[in-house]
C-alpha cells in the first residue's frame, strides 16, 4: 500500500476515499481511529489515505484533480466537479 493523500481532517479523508472508490479503487484509511487520541498524538494530520501500489498512479491523478482545501470558485456548477463528487 502507498499513501496517496495525507488528510488534514476526517472530512477530507472521506472525500478522497469516496472519490477513489467511485472509480473502483480500493482504499484504506490509516490512522482514522487515532483522531480521539490524547497525549503526544496530534489531533490533525494523522489520517493517511492508502491505495494498492498498482493503482497508485491513477489514484494520485484523481486526488490531484480534487478541489481539496480550496475555496469554491464563483459561478462553478456541480457538473464541473470531478467524477465521484457529483451529488446523487
């Protein structure tokens, strides 16, 4: 498994996961259960989105196309979103 995205929070991790699974790419979220940890564990940046090595190039292209951590563009329509992020 290779890390395709280091999520800033749980919402980002699941957005990436759903976009990848929509393209039939298996996903494993490493560190998801650590979010409530205390002590020396950080509260953010602990979730790694991992995919199998053979699909990493395709998965990294999909993640790069996602509008993560960006404000929405003015006048952007839902149909302009990448596949896997269209509303149902």
